[in-house]
């Protein structure tokens, strides 16, 4: 049994017409010899609508109840798609996450998938062509409650199902036709990459090239799930070969990377805010005392920077999602011991992170200095720097974001 | 453990403010020594919105998928209510029908409850004050699919839960404060009844006094669940005694009926259409051959009338819900054997059914003739007549509905 998993995002499911297009595409695929598992996001805007409804009652809705509310979005979209598939004559059936036993932990709003029993879906696929499954959600193993996986969680649902079902490939249909050297809306000369490694993709997506959710990429890389990003806005009646041509394969084989450029792309992210705890005593355990309470509150931290000591004190900075800035500040004020003797806690939301990413960077020490030189030539001040094996990130004033991205894109020859 | 079940209808849950009122009322109740099970309908308009969404794809959506879509309405409303209850400091939790094991048969869109295991909810109530449960839905015992109980099914959910949990009482909060002698919007002199028997209520609700769903009444009567109808629009801070004063108790004890009037109320229904199969041969099995296929298609039939034979043929009429008229006609044309030799099948949607209902009618032969006399004095032609132990129904032109209701209300002394 040859299984393909397809995932359709919120924009792809955003209207009656678009769901019709998705159904037409699925019909084309199901006319071949493959069995399809289709994972749906909620119709675009629906999750935000439901969050707003809940926030009418309180700024901090009960997480378990909120997950029950939010999970309804995919329940509706998957049901509607299946209605359309049946209308087209396909033998399709739809299930919620709890029905196909997508078991998660109990962290409501950010649950992690612990297991998927493939036998249920495999049994359904043995008698029909298409099984539609709600993305973004599962069932809590301990209490049987509905859980959601957090923003973009449907990508993770799709990759996890592809792994559990030993699918040939996981196709992520989105509103772009692949992974680009940078966001084409910022730099019109951006080019689509034919392939990208999971490592690069991990850096790209965590940095804000919002093509594929970071957890999904991590999962796909770890379990070697062949994943492909392609557009749901292509003509659904294109041949499958033509459809696949316009896509980016996320691969786990470095050998598959044809042309090893030094830099694969320029990523950016405007969703973060910076928090600085200044003048903390430079003694062992400081980082843990500051970040431990943040982690316990389930707030994700991205960059973490601690400068070298001066007068026995140091400044400690980190970035969090803007939506979680207030929570993070509260946690710090409530729980970080005064014994750290810090000066003050200040935050900055007018920041932007810009990163250059590339597998080829490993053996090229000149990339960082070239990046800093280009930014300096444009008169852009760097507020934070962070590096990894295959990326260099800087935090700058968000008003310089476009300028920085375009200058770097050109300087690293990504236009050609 | 003293358990009270409360059910809030769609209008009661229709906005953020109204959900806030419901939560305030629940808080008042939970401050006493009772444990509360709260059953919610979808926010008003939501079920219709979801049906419209589905009908965008086809006039006849796949029933299993549609149930998955529709069930989301109560999932959202129950979650929102619980968010508000938690915000008020109550120890509340919400569940979907499948989570509390409301097991149904497999008739999607019109499922019947087969069993509820009370142990799950009882266990939750042992540690907290309020358990919120989605109305209108359950889980199919054979396939584990989400099922819905049909229009007004939340009443049935509430009564069934009250029975399973051996609750003291089932309180149905709705947009009216009880059962009236007729609809006050049609006859301003209509009076609230202090008590009404299940038998009367059964006739009243099936006839269109849309206070309480007929299946719920049947269930409550059969299993002797004490049920009370009251308004969710009363000030939620009224004392519980004052709140209960403005209500109607539906009772299984005829003795509890204080003042045994001959007629308790005038009911009416504009949602039905009449189908007549004319000139069928008057031989054994005719009724079954006509209604068998209708029943197999799961179309509910209300009145059934067959006139006495003339020339060896007879006319066979019955009424169905207007929404199901087209389906019923199609079934008749496709499946009723030509051997019946019927003349034609015709239908009429401009009809209205008006009924007088009362336990006291049993021993009073004059009610029917008095009813016909009054209608005749108003110049209203009767198209069909049907009688039971405690009610007489007539079908008339729908344009005479108001005239008939008011004349009958006055003639049977219900104004005083």
C-alpha cells in the first residue's frame, strides 16, 4: 500500500471555492494507485476568531477549555472537505485527532505528540482511497481531553502521520510554491530552492520563513520523513509531474543538495521581543535562575545572550514571542530572586531578527564578517548577534528589516 | 450527592453577554449544596451557519461528515461557558458527548441515545461543583463516529443525563419562562401553566409550542425525570426560590395537576407540509407500501389520514416537515409500486396545524364539536382532522393560523 500524506493550510481551506479546488486536486491524486491521508488546518481566520471569542471572557482563558474550543476549527474544515470529496464520488471519510488516536502530552495549547497508532488509519485505507484527519490536535493520554499542538501544529500532525504510516512522502500544500532564498514579498528577486536540507530548513523556519512549522521540520528530520512544500494555488488539474516540479524538497541527505551554495537564504522574523535583565551578578547558576521560571511557564525563548562580565556584573538578554512578552515580564518580576541583585528589567518590541542560513557556511569563516560589513555599509546598527553551525542571526531595529534583507540577498548572490 | 441538570438553549448562549449571565446563574446555584451538570446548545444561529456552509458544496451533504461539522457548535459554546465559569472561580470542567460516553445508534443527524455510563460524570462531580457537557451529540456505538441527535437534541441530552445521574430535577432554561396556554406572540392573553403533564406536553411540543423538544418530553415521561421549564432571561441574581416560581413543572403525576381544566392549551405548527396520494386501491397493505419507504428513508411523519373508500379507491394523506417534503416526494415516486394504481401525488406547503390539548378532554366529548363550531363561525375551512386521547388537531390554511388560535383560546376560557 503506497501512502501519501497531504496537508492543506488555512489559506488553502479559506473558502468554499478553495476547498473545492483542494477536493479537485485530491481527486486527481486518488485516481492514481496511491492511498491518501489528508490533514486539514482550520479555515483561515477561524482560529483567530475563536481565540477572540474566548478572550471576550478573560485575557487568560482556561487552557483545557480553550483547546476544546479551538479544535472545532479543523473539525469543521475536515468535515466540509469530506462532504465535497463524497460529492465528487470519492470513498472518503473524516476523523478528528482523538478518533485516530493521536496521543499527546497534557500541555494544553502546546501539546506534543507522543504516539500515533497507525493500525486504525491503515484499516480505513485498506477499504477506501482517502482518509481526512483534523490537523493541530490530539487527545491527552492521561485524561482523554482534547489538546491542540500550538500555532502551525497541522504541519506536525501531517509529518507525524506520514512517519506513523510509513508514507512515501509528506506534501505540505501552502500559499507559496516552495522555500525561497528569502520572502519574495520583501525581495522580488528571491528564488525558489529545489532542495533544502532539514538543518537549513530548521533555521529558516524558526527564523520566520513561515513555510513549514519548526517542530514539523524537526520531526521530519529526526525520523527521515521525505517532505515537500508546494502551492495549493496551482491549477489543480495540472499533471502530477508538473505539480511536483514547482516545489521544494526538504531532504535529509546532504548529498541530494545539488549546488552547494555558501548561503541558501536570508530569513527574518518580526514576531519577537527582547528582554534584558541588566546588572546581574556574574556567578554560576544565574542563567538558570532567570530562564528556569520562564521555561516552567511554558514560554518559548529564542535567542539567549550573555555578555562578558564587567565589574562582576553582566547583562542577560533573550527574545520571546511578542504575544508572550507580558507573561515573561510578569514571571521575571514574580519569580526571579532579588538575590541576583539585578539592575532593571527592560524590553524592546521594535526589533527584528535577520539571519543568513546555509549548510556551506560551516567551512567558511568569512560569512559573518561579510554580513556585518554589509549591514554597516547600510548604516544599520546591530543590537544582538547569535551564531550556530549553519546560520548567523542579528537583531536590528525593525524599520531596517527590508533594507537589510535586500542588501544581504544581493551581496550573497542569491538574486542570480 | 444532590445533582441538578441545567440545560441552556441557543438563545441563552447567543452572545458573550448572555453566556456571562448563564455563568452568573450557575455560580448562584453552585453556592448551594447541589452538584450541577450543565448542558449547552450551540450559540444561536451557529448550527444554521454550519449547515449553510455545508450546503455550499451540495444540497445533500454526507451525513457522517455533516455531523462532525455540526457537533462543533456545542463544543465551542460549552468551552466558552467553562472559560467564564473558571474566571468566576468555579471548579468547572467541560466535556464533549463522546468523552462522557453518550452512546447513540448510527443514524447520523437523528441519532438516538442508547446509553450513558453515569460513572464518568459522577466521578468528576465527586471532586468539583460543575460539569459542562455539549448537548445535541454523542458517539456512535459501532464506529466511534460523532453523531448528532437532530434539532432540539440538547433537551434530550439534558433529560437523558438527568435520568442516568439520578438527578433531583432537570431545569430547561429557554427564552420563555414556562409553558403557556398558547404562544404569547400570537395571543397576548396567553397564560403560563404552573404544571403540565407529560402527556399534554408531548402533544403541545410535537404540535409546535417549541418550548421543549418532543423526544425529550417522551424520554422524561417514560423515565419519570422531573423536568421544569424556565427562562434564562430572568435576573440571574434572583433568589433560587423566586427563580423557580416563574416556571412550569412538567410532571408525571396526574394528581399534581391542581386545577383540571378541560383544555390546557392551544398549540400550532407551521413547519409541516401535506402530501396526498390520491386514488389508491383500498386493499390491505396499502398504508405500509406508502409509508414503509418513507420510514426507511428516516423521514418523520406526523399526521396520517386515510379516508373511507369510494369506488374501491381512497385518498391517503400525511404530513412531513417542510424541509423533508422534497425527499418524501422523491421516495414516493421512486419506491411506491405502480401496482397501487394511484392517481397522483400532490403536496401543499401552505398549511398550518392547530390543536387543542388537555388531559381533561378524555371525558368530554363536546370539545371536538365545539372546536369545529368555532372555526366554522370564523369562516375557516378544515382540510384534515386527527384526534388522540387528549388532543384534537386540524389542518387549515396557514393564513388563518392567528385567527384560529385566538378564537379557540378565547372560546375555551384560557384568557382568564
